[in-house]
C-alpha cells in the first residue's frame, strides 16, 4: 500500500510575506512526516509544499495528474488562499481529491495570540473559501474536518485513501471474459463501454478455444508444481487425484493467459466449456485467493468489482469474496441468508484450513470438479453489487453481520457463509430487490459501506446503501430521486 502516493498540497498566498510561506512549508512537512509514521495511514503522503498563486497551483495539479504513482491529492488551506486562483488547476484535476479542514495548532494560544498568529492560522475561513470553489465547480471530493493529529482524523484519511487506491486500480483494470454470459440472465449483462468510461475497466471476450490451447500446452511438471502448492495450502480430502490434477492444469493455463494479457479479473460460464473436462472450481478459488477477481456465469461486473475491492482492502483483517445469496432461513427471530456458490467460493474468507474435495456437479454436463470447502468466520461485513440501470451504473451495498451457521450441513459440498442483513432480513431483501440488486455480490469483512460510497463518488456512479437505519418509505423515495438525478446527468 505504501507504493501508492498522495500529494499533500497546502494553500496560501503571497500577501503575508516570505516568512509565512516558509512556516506553511515547514508545518506541511511536519504533518506529512507525522502521518507517514502512523499505521492508520496505509499509503505514502508526499508534502508538495505551499502553493501561492494560480500558476503554482496549476503546475502542481498537472504534475500530480502525470505522476503514475499518485493515487490522489489532499488539499488544506493553512492561510487564506483566494480560490479563483484554484480554478485553472482544479479544472484539470484528474485524481481523487480530499479536502482536509484542519489547523496546525490544536489550541488557541490564549495568552500569546496576536495578529501574526491569526494571519498564519486561518484554516477556519481559508478552508471555507476553498470549499466554495469545490462546490461551485461541482467537483466530487471528500471533506474531512478535525485536528490533524487526532486518531479519528488519521483513520478517516486512511479510510479514504483505500477508496482512492480502488479508483487507481479500477482505472487500469483489464477483465478477461472466457466465453459469454449465461444465456437469458439479465443482471449479469451490462454496457461495457459505460464501464470503461466510468470505471476505467477494459472488458474483452475470448473464445474458450483460445484457453483450451493453453490448457493442452500445460506440462506434467507444471501440474506437479501446482499440486505441491495445493498440498501446502489445503488438505487433500479426496482419492480422486486425477480430478485435482485437471484443476491444476486449468489453473496453470488460466494464469498464463491472464499474465500474458495483463488481466486482473476473469469470468467463465458452465454453459460454454467446449472441451474443458471440468468447470474450473479449485483452480478459480486458488486464483481468487491470490487476488484475482472472478465472476461466475459471465458476470464481468462482479469480477471487476471483486478485484477492485480486494486491492482496496489489502492488509486489513478478514477477507473479500465473490458470493451469491443462495437460500433463506426464515425461522422467526433467527432469519438469515446462506450464501455460497456452486463451486467458486473464495478461500480468502476461510476460517479453517480448506479441504480439496471432489463431488458431482448437477449442471454443466462435465466431469466431477474438484473444489475447496471450508467454514467462514463471523463478524461485521458488507455485501456489494453493481448493476447496469441502462442509463447509469448503480452500486448497492448492504451492511450485514456474518454468523456461524446454526447447525452443521454435512451434505453441502461447497463452502458457505451465513449472515444477517441489516436492518433485518425482510427489509433488507425488499430494499435490495426494489433497487434491482443482483444475486451475485462481493462479501467483504474488510471494507465498509463508506469505502464504497467514496469509491462511487470518485468514479461518478450511483451509490445505494441499505443499513441499520433503512426504512422502506424513505428508501423508496430516496431511490426514486436518486434514479431521476442519475438519469439527468
Ligand atoms: Mn451464480
């Protein structure tokens, strides 16, 4: 995460003389050093010193745009910095923007305060002038207000940085589609041109025959090496080693295909396997464990979203996984959702050591596929999805509480997660369904709704949140207004 950099740009002006500019620079350096030493700040903050006029503002912002390591800019007005000076620069800003409203001094120096102090420490009104131009130019931005050394402020800055890392990675993501979407399914479809314009994703399809040539070319030695990796990571709980070896072959081939093409996420579908002998299960799961995004049934939107969320979440405790709302538990007082997928549950969220097992798969009409099975943990989580409303992309996020399944399910041949959605199962489901939420989601124990809300602001797509406070009447009205707003944009 430290490789992503954020430029800290401090606003002032020439009015107060060189000594003030010198002090502004000094303070900005001290602040950046303090932040970079704090574990709450996951990325690197680079102090870019004081900007004093329209020219230096524009040059600094254009340099930030052109720096390939720069994932965002943080602005703060130490003194007053007349914001017409900021227009030429802000017009050109292409990176996520955090406006920090803080002050170098925490307390008013009661006995010593004089006009020099007042001139130097003007964030209280300097940041309001700065805020006006952001609002006037209708620019998407995050505003955080608080003392710069405060733990909450640092945590919120770090939190926003993760969203910006998501934007950074989103803008360079390539998604590989092996075959098309599952036939007749609506929600996994979408406008790939819109996805590239808004999210930066390059989404392209390849014939399964292209992958089959890679599968055929995998050597026995490569399969042996992959089998060794499987044994290191997982328990071999099957006698059917041949089935596992075939998954190893598929994985080596898919990885090679994706490395050569620079892909971070992929899809496939059980309806288009051609000569593939098994639907990739273990192969896909082991790739997701290493950070690849995946969408089943051709769901490229969730493949991309999973990849982006995994990179945003890097280093946080818990895991992030492709998921599907499978079946309900409707016992009064203990209502919950059982999530799973027929094979491809990401071991990133495993709470025990996954087992490799082989079972028949009722659909796809192929040999029995090897897959990983495991239990998952409890705790706060979110489920997120991305749908195409025809005229805009909508992200829907529901806060949930993952819980241990109430009883064992010894006959279920797949990994599973159980969760209670907020505010409760039925309101959550009604809101989700009203909003058009998909059956595929990305479940994350690592991220929260605000990570994705900030991400949606950066990418200029609609964000819909279902949480503890959701009430249907207000939700439906909000959804209607939001939909109208996004139609007009
Ligand atoms: Mn599915």
